[in-house]
């Protein structure tokens, strides 16, 4: 099978896509493109995603898929034998789509602001600090709301790992960091710790989003 080509970066929103493809067993290559580092990195992605954002997946057929949630849902649907998402006639499907959409709409989107608060706050450092603080609290509020609306089993949708678990596991590591996620969402925290420790992903995490001493607190105010 011809390899899939994924524009991604260490610790980024492309990581859950990489994890899903690893679990499915797909051949893929990563084009490392940390677009937040400047124009040279953004230029790598521009041809496949005019917004110059990652992740962007190019299939063996030459089709481009952008948006992390869309890619994850597509992978789960395209490869049902991997059991990474409920089928369209599964009673869990509605909540799967609900939360797969909620994460990018309510949480992930805030990182466009948090990565560069001057985009909305201008050059004033105090305004930028207020934006960082306000978006951190909004993210925690969103996690807490999700926590109040889900009924996890071993995983968020029950007893089978899905791309939703991979998505939450990665995004919950970003600011305001896991230590505060644990406080806002204690039941979901049990799930993401289980995904962190999944032996099928041990080598993957070590390479693409490594754990290190103090990682759960690093930058918790960020």
C-alpha cells in the first residue's frame, strides 16, 4: 500500500492522527512542519492547506483532508476493523460526533489565540496576559462541562478505545496542562491516564509526545 503523507509536528494536533494510523497499522510518512515557528514551516503546508495549518493528510489516492477531527472520524470510518469509532448505526454514534466536534470548536480553536495573544490583544503585554488567563479558564470550563456530560467506562465511550480518547489525551496535555485537567475532569482523567499507559502506544508516545519528569505541570499557567 502506498504510504499516507501527514503534515504534522511533535506534540501537535497531528499526534492523535499519527496514533490512530499507528493503531490501524497504516503505512504513513510524517512531514514535520511546526507551523508556529514561522513562514518556512508554514510554506511546507501551504500547497495542501492554504490556511498553513496542521494536521493535513494526503491519502494514497491524492486526496487532501484537513482538520484533526475530520481526519480522525474519517480514519475510524474508513477502517472499521480497527474499532476506533462507533459505526453510523451504533447508539453511541451521536455522542461520538458531538464530542469529536466539541473539542475543536470549543477548545482546540482557542489555541490560535493562545499561541499568539497579540492576534487579538495587540502589542500590550497586559492585554495579552489577560487573554492567556481568560482562555485558560475557558478551556477548563469546557473540560468540566464535558466531564459532567459523559459516562466513561474504561474509555470515554465505553469499553473500547476510540479516536475520541486519542484526541482528548493529546489536547489535554496542552495549556493549562494536565494538572489542571485532572482537577476539572477527574473521571476523564482516569481515561487519559489509561491511554498514556497503553502498551501499544508506548514507543509512539516516546517518539512523538514524550513524557518526562514534571510534564503534567510544565507550563501549567500557560
